[in-house]
C-alpha cells in the first residue's frame, strides 16, 4: 500500500485574501504572530482542509451576528 501525502505551501495559495486568512488562522492556532509564519510553510491536505472548515464556520458565525433588517 502506497500512501501519498499532499503538501500545500503557503506561497502556492494564489488568492491573496485566502492566503492571508490561512496565515492568520494558522498563527492563531500556534499562538504566534502572522509574521512568524513563513511563505514556505507546508500544510498537509488534512490540516489545510481543517483550516478552511474553521474559516467557513467563522464566516457563518459572523453572518449570523448581522441584523439583515438594517
């Protein structure tokens, strides 16, 4: 059985807004500043998906706090 792990480097994320959100979320998880996360930092595919899911949950929480009547 061959297991192939996919690694994603921060610098390979094309969308600059998403890249910054991933860096911020990763820094929060590690308890460091965003400046401490280098561009060459690698995430395996499971960590990347976990970060994306966390960002999506945070986005839904932010939208539920808004009052759409205003």
